[in-house]
């Protein structure tokens, strides 16, 4: 369970109606299969020991006794499994019959969780047999029959050993070896009501909910069922394991499809194929769930059951070995970019609108007559110009009031210069060219800097000169300067302080570099202008560069990703560090899986160190960022999203990375 991951499983075994011994054998066999896959939490369907469709047979005394006997058998034959197992059965308690989930671990029956909401609308009328467990809170005295032996080993008479087992809908199963794991159960219909028991479970600390279900199939029900499971896991910031009945149940009136699901915070991690019994597996990230709960102050979950004297919740203790979970779940190497083309296009259009709406409001509010953008022919300034054009179109303002300024200097290549000029022309904006070679050279003479020394002064002198020109042109035209820097550059501090770092409104400030490329690509694909499409595609094909060093043979010599590292790596690091607050070791582990075949372990570790070092050292630049619209869940605005001191020490994080290198 290293890094908070735990392997879980939901299974639908083959069953026979009312054949408890057969059903128990299938449950035991499937549990053994789950154990070989490393599952530590196993969930089986509602009433799986008897089968769900027994009807009036639930009133038969021998069926109830056999179900209890097979429960003991399941506990005994799974005793060697390092897991918490949930199975369903009918149980008599205080003269009433209850539909319960039994929690089992290491041969011990830990507790019974009764179903609260008993449906009366379906073909089997559960209310005909079962009582709601809403107010149940006590102890079941369950007898296990055994055959005694005399001192010579010969079989003797039948004996009965009595066990005291708690029964309550308010049971939370906790593990001392993995204290952050808190498991609670609800049964089928409990999920479908307006106030499911899992809500109370979550408020009292449960971060994994298991649901033992027997939900029949009708057309379209599978989609609704999936949305319920997904949304409940999102609302409660929990893992949700749903195991339902399948083939083998009576088909006298309805059919059961075995639609098992494993969800985590709104995402379905695994789903079975319907109408085919079997098991599914997934790894829940308990650390991720707890980090998210810690951030959400509007929902005050209470993981310490014992400290809440009014909770009436009881802990059922189980034990697990502290082993590393083998990961099979996928980690998206580009977490800011949706995989599906349709969803990616929808997301891109939404982001462009958010950016444009933010700029539109600012322009209208200050009665701005003009905006000024430094247009380099690179991706970021291209995106900023496209956003400005969209905002001006929303305001019915003349695009000629957008001043695109190209400022060639020592590192400018003909390719980027031509792309900048053609882009401004194609979009119908004003283009101004200010060659800054002479001004920068004069500045170097004024401060006594040798222009042959291509150091940080050489580079930043050009960046600050460009910003000064943009600000002054904005003053001339009664406008504002639109910032072009993106989120990835801000995270790494890859911006010149009081140079490209500064503007009056920064439209790209929460757009990561990996997403900038897709936004420009989307605009190219949907603009309907062949010439504009060609320009944008060439810009997309141009290496990312600040172009502050002289080109070699007319080609860009300064490539950003050669200096600070691949942006897809840094965006991955940024997402999991800020959005999920994962520690470096966990991010490294995930990155190895996400970028397998793209980057070596050594390369990933190298740039992860660079990321942490730069992220901490460059916070002072983020502490005084200009305004700009937030478009996603990760942003670094000092006014809301990242309250981080500029003098924070990175030693703790870098030390953890050094430990990886030593292993």
C-alpha cells in the first residue's frame, strides 16, 4: 500500500438459486483468484450466499441456517487471504429478517451491515421478507455447528460454538496498518434514495464505500446506474466499489447483468462487461482522496470515529500486511489535455471562451480603446492574439484596435518574423514593427555590458526593452498590454522579471504549455481560413524558443526544452504536485509509468529535480503576477490559488528526490 494505493476487486460469482454450498464454493474460488491478483478489498453481490432471487424461500428456516453455516465456511477457507471481504446473506436478528453485508477478514466475521432502504416496487418485493436495518444496533449471537471428537479422535456428537458479532448500519472497518483506509458498506437500494447511508458514512470518515447489489437489467438502466456510482464517489470524495448479481439468478421475471464498477472521485476506474460473470480490479488512491478532503473545507469529514462521541459509529478492526501495491491503473501523461478528440475540441472552445470573456470584461470595464500584444511568431503570443481577436469580436470592436508589435533583435529568425507579420495581417489587426537592436545595443553601452557575452544580462536586456516598448505604445493608444506567458513558464519561473513577466492582463496565465499547443491547433482546424490555417500550423511546427541568442545559419539556436526540460514532463509534475499535493516520490513513481517508452528513469528524475528547484526558487515572480482568468483546476495566482511564501525552502522535497537516486 505504498503511496496510498490499495488493490480492490468487485466480483460476480456463478450462483444457483438457494444452493448455499454451491454458491459459497464459487465465492471462495473467486476470492482465491482475487488474492492472486493482489486484491486487499473484495466485494461480492447482495445475498450472494443464497442468491438474491429466492423469493418465499427466504422464510425457510433451513435456508437461513445453511446461509450462516456457509458464511462460517467462507470465513474459514479465506482465512489465509490478506484481505477484507464482503459477502451478502439473509440474517435473522431479534425475530426479524435482515438483508446484510458481512465483513470478513483472516477467518473472522467482523460485523454485519443491514440494508436500510427495502424496495417494494420490484418483482420480488423485498419488503415481503426483510426489515429495514435503520435502527439496528446490537450484537448477533451466531452459532457455528461442529462435530466434536473424543480423546482418541473418533467423531462425537454435534457441538455448537457461539460467536458475538456486531450488527449495525453504522460500522466502519478500519485497518491499524493503513489507518487512512476507512471502509463502510451500503446495500443496493441504499444508493438510489435521496439520502444514501454512504453520505453519513463519509461524514464519519469512510473513504471507501462498498455496495453489495442485485440490480436487474432493463433498457438504459446501466447508464443511470453508472452515473449514480460515479457521482456518489465524486460527491463523497471516496472510492466506490459496486458488485452486483449476474448470471445464475432466477430469470423468471427479470435478468441480472453483473455490471460491476470501481469508481474514485467521479472517475470509473474499472467496469465489467455486462452479462458475463467475473471479477474486475482497480487500485484506489487513498492518499489522493484524503488530500482532496483536506482541501475541501465545505465538507468536514471526521476520520477519527472515536473522537466523535455523538457519532454512534462503531469500528470493526481488520489487519493487512503493509506491502507495495503493484499498479495497473493508467496515469495520463498529459493530464491537462483530454484524450478523446470530441472532448478535446469541446474543452478547447470552452477555454478560449473563458480567456476571451475575461479580457472582454476588463476592456469594457476600463473603457479601453486598444490592446497591445508583443507578437513573436511563437505559440504563446499567437494564442494571446487569437484570444484578443475573439474578445474584440464579442465586443463588436474593430480588430484594427488590436496592435500586434513585432520587435526583432539579435535572436529573431526569419521564420518567426514572417509568421508574426502574416498572422497579424491575416487576422486583420494592426501590425507595428520596432527593431530593438539599436536600443538594446545602446543600453548595453550605458551599463557597460559586452554584447559578445551572451549571459542573463544579454537575454533579459532584450526582454525588458520589449516590455517597455509595449507599455509605451499602450500609453500612446489608450490601451493595455496583454500578457502572453503561460502557466508552465510561471511554474518554472521561465520569464524575465519585469520583462515578459509583466502586463496589464495575462490571458494565458493558467494555460499550461501542453494545452497551448492544442488550443492553437483547435483554432487552426476550425477557423475556416486556409491561409490562417497554414500560418498556425507552421507556428505549431516551430521549436519553442525565447529567441534571445543569435541564430545559427538562420535557424533557432536556443530551444527552451533543452534548457529547462520537456514541458510535458513539467506539466505532469505541476499537475500532481499542485492539484493533488502528492510528494516527489509518488510523482516520480507515477511518471515512470506514464512516460514509459518516452523518457528514461534517469531523465525523469533529472527534470523532476529541476522542477522542484525552480518552482521554489521562482515563487517571487508568481507573488506579483498581473490579473488573468483561471481556466482549470491548477493555477498559480497569488490572490487565490497559490498562497506560497517566496522564501519557502525546497530542501525537504529535494532530499526526498536524493533518496530516490541513492536507492
